[in-house]
C-alpha cells in the first residue's frame, strides 16, 4: 500500500463547498478521505502543510502546445512540463497547429504524444472548419470519437455567420461545445494593440474594443437562435463582459473565460514597444481590467484560462508591428490569480473554482474535485512564496512573458496525478510512487 497523509493544510474544493484546515489521505493513487483530523494509516508518509493550500489539480482550458508543426516554440512534452509546474494537472489544447487539428489522425497523434510524456493530461480541441479556413465544417463525430472534447478555430474567427450557425446547429447533435475566437477582422486588420491613448502616443495602429464585442454579440445571437452551446474565449473588454452577462440573464447557453494578463496588465505595458505585451485580444484600459475582475466576481466570466501561447525569439525580438501575438502563461497563472484574492476582489474558493471545477464542467471532463474515491489529482500551493520569474526557471521552451524578471507571489510546490508526484521540486515525496512504499 502507498499512502500519503497531507495534514494541517488549507483544503479548498469548490465542488464540495470546502474551505477548511484539515487533512487529506491519498491511498494507492486515490483520494481515500478528507477531514479535519484523520487517523494516520500504518506506514503512511505524513506531510505537514501548515500555511499551504491543497486544491484539486487545476485545468487550463485554453493552451497552445504547438505540436505538430512548430516544435521549436513548444512541444507537448515541454508544454505539459510547464503545466504541472504551474499546478495544472490537465490542459485543453487549441487546434491551430501546423497542420491544424482538423482530422481524427491529428487528434490521435496529440493524445499519443501526451500519453508518452507522462505529465499533465491533455484534452484536444479540434477545429471547427477544415484548415481553419472558415468554409467547410470538420467531421465532428469522427473527431469526438478520436478524443476531441470541443471545437474552435481559435487564432482565427469563423468569419462567415452562416458557417458559425451551421457549426452550432451541427454540434447540438453531439451536445458538443463551440468555442469562439471573437474577432471582427475588418475592424482588427492591421492593428497591433488596443486603440486608444497609448496607441496614439506610440504611433501604432489600434484595434478597437468593438472588434471583439461585435463578434461576441454575433456569436451569442447565433447561439440563442440555434440553442447551441457556446463558450467565449479570452474576454478582454468591459463591453464584452456586459454582453455575456446580459446573455446569461436571458438563459443563453453561453460561458466565458478570461486570462490572467487581462486582469493584471493594461495597454500601458506596451510602452517601450514591448513585444512581450503584444497579444490578441490586446491588453486594454484600466476600466476594462476592472470590468473583467467584476465579471469574475459576479460569475459573468466562468473560468480563468491562460491562453498559453509560446513563441521563439524569432517571432518576438523584432519590430513591434512584425511580432507575433501571444504570451506564455502556465507558470504565472497562480501568482497572478492570487493577486485578486490578496486584493480582496474574489475569495480563494472563487479563484480555485475558476481554475478547476468551472472549466471541467464547461468541457465535460472529469477534473477539479477532491471527492473520496476520485483520482488523486492535487495541486499544493504556497501562497506566500515569492520568486523571480526568469528564463532559467521556466519549463516552457519559450520565455515570451511580460512578467519576466518580475517578483511574483504564490507558487506550486507539489503536483500529483493519480497520486503520482509529477512535479516535486523540493523532494517532498522523493522515493514514493504510485505502487511503491517508503
């Protein structure tokens, strides 16, 4: 028998409305018991977690793993290594690889590579349209049978409203989720940052908030028309939050996510032509940032997802107009989200809900709970740990983060999957494995 008793931890599990100081027992890879004072089984390893949080393994529902096709930016192996270092036991990867994940063969390839990496679980999201060209729908049934869990043309919008309507209607046959990359290309084309004061000062072509908001409004209207399930990716503006909020009040089947950079930074991070602060949607204003936080607080925004988008120096260390959009985020999500808790915007339970059970429910996957009998997928966080984000400390192949060189507070100190320590930088469970004994 292999048993670990985590004691004196702050145990937070929104799926069971738990937030208390107590113990959790893992036996043979399964959560055996949770309570305020558990008996110690014979030969169990005891770990005192005073001051630490013990939470369900996190699920990032929006990452880019770049494989196949752009392995110089990230691989499934390196991306999942970054995931477990960030406390994520599972990730959902977007289909804009090279070639796009628009066939069962590519979906199976991703799953096979993930299985061989023995790190975080990987849930492939398949393309809505062939080649992500926005013209012809992919074979939803074949892709779901191969292991895809949802559909998106992320990186590009489905420009043709009739095709998006067809996708939402077709998805209903499978109770499948459509994830919208909401962008009105005729408004965003040529833009490289948020349209406003900072873009004017820097002399850069801006992207208006309306480019996102019009596209969200359209896709919500189509979801309302068809009865399809819709998820809005990377919400960044005050108007977008309000559009989603109003749609939910009408009973539309819509959910939404935002990313830590949208509640941590504003367009001012672009000063100095900082390409590490270039992304789509772009960083917005302080008013937008606060509105995004309000959306998380009142539930208009359901999930926090990183939109982890690794790029090499080739794409980032160049002229701002030429630089690629996107930043990495798997290894900074916890400290940035903890800032919301420390500043009193949301509770610890709300934070963990947005990063575990909510994305699990949206995607329909079995993650995000510490219930007895579940696989021991666990993240242990030291909320007080302060560290400097450096290139050397990152597990991702890329380092395109505007937080590089910054001091951050809050860090994963142990990640378990099926009771197996997959990330254990301090050696808390060194010598222990799923089937071994001390």
